[in-house]
C-alpha cells in the first residue's frame, strides 16, 4: 500500500514559507509587543484592502468573531437569528451563549448553503439578524439575503470562516454584509499557527463597537464603556498570517485549479455527487466535499487505501443535543439527507496531480465496492 496522504497539507506550505514566517515571527520577538503590536494593524490594513471592507478587526478566533459581531449588534436574550443547521457548531453556539434563539432554515440540496427562499417565512418580530454560512468556501445567495434583511430591518452576519478569498459577483467574501466573520484556524484557506480570526464591516459605529468589545469594552484605557471580552488576536499569529499572505494569491489560484480538476475527474465517476457552485461566484474549497451513499463503508475503504477523509458535518445542529430544542417542527430534511452523505476529500494548494488521481481512483473503487 502506498503512503498515506495528508488531508490538508500544511507541511509543504510551511516548507515553502519557512524563511518568511520565521522573519515575521522574529520581528515580533525582537520588538516584544506580543499583544496589539504593529503587525495587528498591518494585517488588518492588508485584509481590509483585500476584501474591500472599510474596517477589519482581528480577533482571537472565528468563534470570537461571531460572538463580538452579535455583541456589537446588541443581541438580547430572546432575540432570534436565522441561520443554517448545516454548519460547525460555533455558528449557533454564539447565538445561544448570548441568550438568543437560532432559527434554523434548511439548505439548498445542491450547494449545501442556506436556502434564501426559506428565510422570509422564518422572520418574526423577534428577528434580529440573518447569519448565512459560506460553507466549504462558497458564499450563499447574499444579494437575496441582504435584500430581505433590508426590507425587515435586520443585520446580516456572513459566517465566512471557510471562505476568506472567495468571490461573489465580483465582490469578496467578508465584505458583503453588515459583518463578515472569518477564521484563521490552521486548516482554513488562510490559517495561522493557533487560533485567530477577523471581523469585517463598512459601518464605522459597529467597527468601533467591535474594537471596544475585543478589549473588555474599553473605549479608553480602563474606561469600560460596555461589556466586552478578551478577544484579541496575538501579534505572533498576525505575523504568521502576514507571512502566509505572500503566497495566498498563488494558493487561491491553485485551489481553483485543483477544485476544477476534481470536478472534471469526478464527472466520469458513477455514484459520487458533487456540491454545486453557482456560476456567479466561486469556492475557495476550504473543503472539497462530495456526496456518497454508504458513506461509512466508502470512508473505511479509502482509509485502507491511505486516503484520509472527513465529514463536514455528520449531524445538522438541529439534531445535536445542545441545539435540538431549537429545531423547527418540520425539521430540515435536506440538511439531514446531505449530512448522511457528505464526505470531504484531501484538499490543499499543494495537492499534486498524482495524489489527486490517486484519491479519485480510490474513491471510484470504494464507491463501486460498497454498492
Ligand atoms: C462555519 C464555521 N464557523 C465558525 C468556525 C469557528 O472558527 P474558529 O475555529 O476559528 O473558532 C468554524 C471553524 O471551524 C467554521 O467552520
């Protein structure tokens, strides 16, 4: 049996960027401003410019970005936030942590993103915001969602944890709505070497609120104007992201090529469904995810062939014990259906064509052997 592949190959990336990242980190160790050092603002300026958002506020993680956005919007206990159940727990978790109520709207079967057509029926007088997730790296129907939100006076938070760098109708993920919230978790398209995240907004008042909430609600040193959190991103982690940005455009290009190659290789494989990408946007393929029947068996056969896979996500949040009390009476059948079938394949900017061929050959064999 040949060697096991990496699910996300951070080692090759590190080898390519080792000197750059070392220099960036050394600069922080030399100046010693570990918290809110100059790299924090440098990164925020670069990320704001890349997305086109007026403000970027780096924070401790993607989870913290969602929390701070909801706090800046003054989410109150009992307020409702419309979101998708087909996501990582953090999306709903921060709503519930603040006493809010996640209202789950089912996904589109083909993109796995929230179905914007289902949102209007979920709006009530308690609705405060809509929180679509740009799942696997593709933005949801943001124009439709923004239009609905404007009609009903709601905010929109894009959970862009998986989509930094994605393009939607010529605009960039993170800069499409009231707030965009991304994550620099190491395995994300743009990752650091620990936890990190960022918030984006065009609204000066909300940006100021987020900046204050990030540092315990301080509007000036030891003047605690509002309730906040310890939510800063370390200077060292900002330095890592700055180092990685130097190769990021190339990585986005590679991700697009590898994604397109997966698509074309898979068009010949029977029994494997693909996640649709709409023509007016792209995916940065935070995950390259397919849909298969008898997933557990397929996954086991791939493991035996040295191909690591993952499931994003095995159970929609409305079926998780911590969130089941928020489930809609009619459930979210398309989320349930896809959650039983999704399977993420190895994906990263450094995946070679030979390895990709190996993944597809093994997948084709596993699917036919499991039938
Ligand atoms: C959709 C989604 N939202 C939020 C998060 C939370 O990000 P972090 O792990 O940086 O807290 C993640 C990361 O796993 C995610 O995938």
